[in-house]
């Protein structure tokens, strides 16, 4: 993917004295008192801001926070806690500016935070008039918010149509580079792990990957539906019988081009879904009518781990069992450790996946961890992300 990067503009000394508008993703969780409980996104936004400041730019940063009603500002929608945290991390005072659409007073070497962009009328509908006003505020627009790249909004898409110069910040650039490496020109074999409770929620991802990958490992309730498609009994396990035909079509599509969807040979069952449920390992042929499958078995996990360690590229989205309960976490643990041990390039994304990576302490052994959430999933689906598409169009113009 060819797009302009903030680093390129800095190398060409194009930021000195320029007004730079950065769309960051500062949508952080807060407690009832408004205190930030997890600041990963704020810390991730720092490099772009620091780079622009050090290059002599006048820097404006904005983000959405929560789901405010457009045109109706409420105290709980304010980025004030974020401004405080940014000030601490940057070591400079970051002023929070309200009602900023018609003009912002900011000097070179200074950074200000523009209040919650989703309070502005027309933000979510990508209103052209609003986008033009925002574009007029700056000389250079920087999108550094991959997490919102799948939404066409005024601060993620519209402004990029009208700003004089448009580029991707370091966070967005890294996401696009990693996704391009994993899916654009991957080292082979390419393995994908797609797991979750429902085939329906990830059907488009499964179909898209089925055309690209050499091995499509399914887990969770998704695997149960594929087991039904393979003619196996799954007891009272979570599954979607009405999507068995879709699962079979994916298996046939993979098989026709010499690729595989490995079906478990053994599973871990319980009679109930609870943290105290007794786990029993069974061959798939021995699953009883009152069994719930809550993990892949050790034999299956070992076989998949061997294949993963040999992969050139690994895409991981979703734990393969109920890993929150330790007795049903072995499958996810074994696969996570095999990804960590692989010499191939790995990219992982999705909330549960990030939780598994943290639980098994392999953060520094994953090639790239995407924090994009919905944008990561839509990229896997093969969808065009509006905020990325406009960057590509502007770069090609």
C-alpha cells in the first residue's frame, strides 16, 4: 500500500511552522469518577505528537470518547482526563479546547487537545461542510487512529478529502504495514486462527481467508459448527446448525486448492458451563449427548502447534477454547506458545486474543499486535477501510 507517512514529511522538513491536525484514538475506559483505568491508547498516541512537536509544528489533536449525542456536550463526554494524562506523558501542559471547529489558537512548538470530536454535529455522518471547516484549521492532516479507520466520519475521512497535505501517523502506518505483510504478500505457509462463539459473526472473515490461507484453524463455537459439517456429534455444545452448509462450502473451497480446515480429533468436554466444571478429554467420536465442548483436546492442540511452528505467516483472531477457565485453556495456551516459538511473522488482534496474549505472557513474541478491534476484523474480511482508502487516493493523486 502506497500512502504518505508523517515520517516522510518530517524527513523532508515539511512540518516547521505548519499547523498539524492529528486524529488520534484516545477512546479510553474510565471509572465512574472519570478516572482513566487503562491508558494504552493514550500512550500509543504519544510518538506522533512528539514527532510533530519536535519538527516545529503547531499541533492539534482530537479523538472521540464514548458515544456522545451530537450537539449536546455533557461533562462525562469530555476529554479532560485525557488532556491531563497527555500533559503527564508529554511533560508539557496540554490545553483542552472546546468549540474549536471555527478556529484554534495554537503556536509552533505547542500542542492542544480539541474536545470530543463526536460532539460536533455532522461528525458521524461525515458531513462535507464540517469536514471543510476542519481542513481549514490545518496545513497537514495526520490520521493515527487505525481503530476508527473502518468508519467514514468527518475527522477520519471527510477532512482527508480537503486538507492540503494528508498522511498516516506512526501507529496507523505500523498497522497497515503489518496487515499488508500478513495478507498482501505473506510468507508461506499462511495459517489463520479464527475462533469465537458464532460462525455468523465471522462468516465473511472465514470466506475471505479461505481464499488466501493454506491452513484455516477454527476454534470455539465456530469449530463446533465445522465439526457438525464434518459429520461429527457435538452433544449440547454451542453451534449454529443452520450454517453447516456454509461451513461445508468453506471446507470444500479450501480442499479444492489443496488447503485445509483441520477438524479436532479430541476435545475437552464438561457437563456444564462454569468455572468449577469438571473437564474431561474425549476423542471426538466419544462426545455424549449431554456434553459441552469447551476446548480442543491435547492431541489436536499438539498437531496444530506443530503446523503453526512451521508457518511463514500467522494471523490470529480468537482463543480456541474457554481460556478464562484454566481447565479449558490448554488449547489456547499451546497454540499461543507455538505462535511465540514460530520464526514466522505473526499478527494478532481482537479483545479476547489480546487477553490471551497477556495471560500467557507472550506479548513480546508476537510480530504485531493490532489494537484496531473492528477495523482489524474488517481488514481480515477484505473490506476497504474508508479512512485508509482516502489516504491511498490522496497519495496517488
